[in-house]
């Protein structure tokens, strides 16, 4: 995002919310409608996938709120602009990647235990880290004083929040949900 625009950032945040919401709904549909397959042992996979759906729903809520707050923000400090310019495209790309994986997921994959547990755990972690940074950013944007926003962004915890999704992404498997 060359030359930060609160409107463009808002549009991207709202797009993330929309994609997260549709992906959560699609994932819930797959979990709730597994293809019949006889003699398959019960699996914890549906519960783990339901948690991915929950994380997507949380991100939907928080990204939507961020999109709305960006439109009304009286100030957006330079460090916050830089953080949003980095994190929103990353979140958009990751949610898109997850959406593609969910699109390829079938009920029989869930029922027959062909879901990659490591990938599911990775998605849970990265979605949680995005939600945390989006919540923090929304809180900072409610502050009308740009200097105060900058002070809050200087804290080590703020810096860690903005780098956390990238750190988590490097530590976990964000691959396909179905085992190859």
C-alpha cells in the first residue's frame, strides 16, 4: 500500500471479513455434512476443524470492526499505517489460501481422517494471531491523538503483535487441510 489510504485499508479489512465469513460457513457445511462411510473410527478432526471455523468467525468480527473504525478514524499514526500496510495484505493472502484449501476439502476427507492435523493447528494459530493484531489496531484507532497512537505503537508488545503472524506462519504448517 504505497501512500497509505484509510479507505483502501478499510476495504481490505472488510474484504478479509467477508472472505473469513464465507470460508467459516463453507467449513461448517463440510463438517456438518460428511459423506457416509461405513466402519470409520471417530475422529477429533471435526472438532479441530470447528475450531478453525470459530477462529474465522472471530476474525470476521474483528476485521469488520477494524474496517468500520478505519473509516471513522480521526488519525492514523505513521507506525500504525506501516503496520496495517504490512499485516492486512498478509492476512488477506492467508485467508485466501485457507479458503482455497477449504474449497478442496470434502466431507469424506473429514469422516475418513484424511485431514492434516498439523495444518489445522497451524491455521488455528495464525488466525488467532491475526485476530489479536486486528483487535489491538482497532483499539489504537479509537484514540484521536496521533502522538498517543505513536507512543502505543512504540511498546515492545505492539511490535510483537504485528510480527506474530509472520512468526507463527514460519513455525507451523499452513498447507493443505487434506493430507497428500
